[in-house]
C-alpha cells in the first residue's frame, strides 16, 4: 500500500494566492491575467479575416510591441460573464497606438461594443492627454467599422498615410 502526502513548499503561504489580495480581490497582475484570458476568449471566436486585421494568427492575442513599449491601458467589455470587446492602448511616453477587437458571431457584431470600449479608451486618453506625444489608430481601408469607430472618438485621418498600394491608413489625435 502506498500513501501520497504533500506537506507544501518551503516558503509557501497557505491560503494566499499569487494573483489575489488577502481580501480575495485580484492584484493588478491577477486583473491583467484575467483580462488576457478574456481577450484570448474573444480572439478564439473571431473570423479569419478579423484576425488578419489585427495581425493575429491562431487563437491567442499577442500584442507585439517594440522594445520599451508596453500595454498602457487595457479595457475589456463584458456582457454578464462573457467578454465581448477589448481595447488596448500600447506604447510609451513618445506615443501610443490603439488595438480593438470584438467577439465574432452575429449576436455580438454591430451592437456598439467596440464603440463602448473606444469611448472608455478616449476618456482615459483625454484624462492623460499630456502624458503622450502621439495617439495613433491604424485602420485598414477596407474596414469601415474601424474607421467609423476611430472617427467617433475624435481621431482624424492623417492624409499623408494614404498610399495607393498600402491597405492601411492612420488616424491620430491632433494637438490642440
């Protein structure tokens, strides 16, 4: 007869989780992990075309950022327990770019979920306007939803970004 016993790991604090505060609320790292899981859940439902628009492959969202850049702000919209849309503001003090995605499926499309997170992102950017030199939103010319959302939050087309062979155009916040 064999018996399996586990006495813990040296230094381990019983009942304390790495991503949880003592009161049970999530730490910032825990919130980040939960939001990343939600984003991956959204991405797993997206069409191949939508994934291509975000430069994604597979069902995992990995924001490729240049060295020194990071996720400055991440917003996830949920309906009940279901994550339906996300917005990432990524960059550093010199400037940030915005990525946005919405859950695939007719019951989630064209319901204003992307606009909702975009408005939250704009509010946050307005509150932190003096922290970033440039705010950029790249949209594909063939993605009217992305263009419309960028315009809704007050970003303006950079006319110099319109090139005949380039499928992307740039929207940016104009300095006041």
